[in-house]
C-alpha cells in the first residue's frame, strides 16, 4: 500500500481532470492522475498538426471501411483523417444503446480537451435559479454569486477572448481582445436588433489566445493563428487544452504523477474505516490489476464514464453503487439539443471579405422563458450564426489557363448559417445503467444508455426554427432553408447529470461543493455533477466548479474534516 499511496487521486485528464491536477499539485498535494488512454505529450504527439491534405493517404477523408465499422464516431463533425487518432473507435469500446445515442469519446492524456469546440460562456443567475423556479430536476445548491469568482479565476489562466457586452443573461468575464464580426454579420446583427430591440447578438467567447498575457506565455503558449486546425493539437498552444496548459503546470510543481493506460475499474470502499480509500485500476495494455490509495479522490472521467465507475463501485455498504442510497445514480441524464439549423443567402457586400478562419461564431443568449414562463415549453436555447463567402476554386467547366485561374480566384456570394443549442430537461427516464451480461475488454460491465428526446424538446426545436426563420427574414436574408438533423442525443458531446448536485442526500448525490454526501472524500466535478444543462457551452463551468471544489477539499483536509 505504501508504494501506491498519494495525497490525492484524479481520475481523468481532460478539461476538468487537468484543472483538478493543477490545483491539487499547486496546493502541495502529491497527486496521481489516472488516464485510461495512451500518453499524449504536447507537440510531440500531434502527428498531423502541420500536415497538408496531400500529406495524408486519403487527402483528409475517412475511408468507407472505417465509416462502416465506426458509424457513431463518423457522425462527429471533427472526426477526419487528420484527427482520428484522438477519437475512440466504436469497434474498440462498445456500449449498449437501449435507445440511439452517439457517444463520442477521446481516450488519451488530455481527453477531449484536444478536440473540444472551445466555446466558453458563463452561466447567468437565471440558469442556476431555473430548476427551482420552473419545478424540474432539483434546486441547484449554488447560485451565480458562488461561482462567479471562480469563473474569473479560471478565465484568467485559460485565456478567453470576448467583448464586454453588459448582458445579464450572459455575464461578462475576464477577457482577452475579441474576434471581429465580418461586414455581413455586423449588418445582420444591426437589422435584428432594430427589428426586435432586445435581441442583441454578440461575438462568441472562446478559449483562444488573441493576445497572450504573461500567465499564458509562462505556460509555453502563444497566439492563436486562426488556422482552424485545432482538432489536430495546436503547435502554438493557441487554444486551451490540458496538454498545453494545466498538466504541464501541475508537473512543474514536482507533485504530479501521471499514469496513462490506467482503466479505472471502481473506487475502493473500506468497510472497517467506513470510507473510500483508493481506486482499483486495470492496466490497458497488460490487463494487470493494481490499487492506488489517497485521502481525497476527484472523479473527472467525463460524465458517462464517471457514472459507470460509481455504479461499478459496489460494496456491502453500497450494493447499488457508491453513495447511491437514494437510487438516483445514473438517472436524470441531460444533454444539449442541436437538431435545428437554418441556411440562407445574403445579397450585396461583394466588395467585402474577412481574414483567417475565426474559431467562434456570433451568438445570441437565450431569450425564451428567461425571467418568467412565457411559452408552452420549458427553458430555451442559445442561437449562433455566421456568414461567409464560398466559391473559391469552384469553377471547373472552363478552358485551362488565365480564364480558369481568374474564375477560381473570385469568392462566391455570401451565405449565412444559423444553429441552436437547446436546453433539455433532466428526466428520471433518461438514464444509464450497467449491462448485466456484456463486458468490455477489461472485464468491466458495458454501459447501457437509455436517453431520448421528449415532447418539450420537439416544441423547443419548432420554436427555434420558426424564430430563426423570422430573424433571418427581418435581417434581409434570401432563400432561407430550415432543417432538422434528427440526430441522436450524444452527438452534441455535452452529456450531463447522473451524479447531480443538490441540497438533500435523498434527492442528489453531491453537495454544493461537488462533494459526495455519503462519501465525503470523493468529489465529482465533470459533467456528471450538473443538476441542469443551461443553454451555454458547459466546459468553463466544469473548470470553475473544479477549482472551487479543490479549494474547499484542501481546506477540509487541513481542518481534519476529510481523513
């Protein structure tokens, strides 16, 4: 036991796990980070980061055989030949779909922080108050004021670009200079604001260094070059990832032990000590079983895997999963609804263009049911749009020579794309459980996922399509086309819940500091902890909750309240 003893263990090395490691190490705790996937070092293990399409065997396309063998991951927008090494193949890590669910995963050091979309918006007071006001899920045990200082704390370290927009539905943060809207986006913004008065589209906020500060340069990171090659791993460290930021920072303290290829089987409940004492691990390569021990454990395996680990952590005290006296573990899973999109044309501005490949869109915070219930569905959606010019290199039926060259050197007309990010309501019927008869390659039960849309989601989708069409019409767009992708839940890659925060152990598994009610030295700070989903991208909230929880845990350790 002594050789495998640490002050703290972190399960998972992605966005929240990296933050847990950084904070614990900087506070002086000898910390073990367990990652089920392979080692990925910043720069060293980004094999395609500077590759041109012709450097790849299939010109950055996925072969048909791969599409047939791995249909789920092939539906992910970021999965291509240049990024496939950062994604989990369906055939290698199966799961049970009770209802269709596209579970997109990244098993490596850094997790999905290498392949996330990097959009970072704070929640507002309305999001934390929503469940109690509207009567769904349970009341959040915290409010915006509790997490606001921690938003600021992580934003300064991560580097978030954005404007100070003064919106109470989308609070301002600690920002680097914002990206700029192009001429058509500005015109659409103006026309919609003129038409509605209260619908203010603003430039997106994202974890990209537009103007690095000393804190970022000290991490070895540099300015974003607007290449739009982010999912390959960034050679400049221009966007935030565990690999380029939090894990190297943790390593500098001398307190970090990182162990990749470590598939966590379960947490160890000591019947005599009446507490969790450690973690059971199966080596991914050798299948060797090992145990590691610590005084405090942070679970950051990503939402569904965190649920799986807790459900598989069975003992005489907790036969149905660690801390699960309430029977709620694995239930009330929620996600974001991305099904609705619109496309349109825009006339004029033929003399206007833009620079680079900006990593964010224009966004409108939720305007439905914000301060009171005003529709026949619960909650609402964020709206995003972008405008661009296509047509470069699209002219082909021309003689080869000057005419061909000139025709292919002119951009085409402007087009507009609009999409939704809708809140879904956590429901008991949306749940995950352990398979009774199917196991993975390491002898761990596979996860059964039983999650679906409901009538509220359909009404919310219909409202977005109607309102989106109306806004684009008032903006002067032409040839507006509405679309419902009918994609399965999961493809949003924003699954949340199952180990939700709350005030009462009878209705939640975690308290207001992400601490398990019934296993006080265990903390969950990834998506599994979320009580509801809001309409914003969730990652900055995971980071803030993690930093806040570590601060609390270390103070409790020093007081002797956690042993």
